[in-house]
């Protein structure tokens, strides 16, 4: 499992465990799984998908940064809206 946090200037929008995260960066789409190499990437405006126990959480987020280290993914973005029902 990986720990996933999505933060905006207004506060935390999502926090929880995930089995994988798919993010759009300025260089294309990346998939992040447990054990992923550390990285920092510019994040494009668009959707991200967080897989959790066979279910997906989908968030529509603004531009910002993606930081991955030690099975933790943090998205620091301008805005975020949870599109999951």
C-alpha cells in the first residue's frame, strides 16, 4: 500500500491508502505503485485515479506538483474536486 495525500491551499482534499495512483504530468501519464522510485514532477490539470481495494477514487485537480518518496504520494495542487460517487 501507498499513502496518498491531495492538498490544496484550502486544505486536505483526500488522504488515505491506495494500491496505485495514475497522474498526468507535464511529461505524460505515470503510474505509481508501492516501491516506486522517488520523484518530483510538475502535474498537469486533469484527472487522477487512486485505486483502493478494487475501487477507484477519481479527482479532478488543477496544476501543481507530485512528490513520491518511501511509499508516500503527495499532490500539492491549486484546486481539487472529488469526482467519485
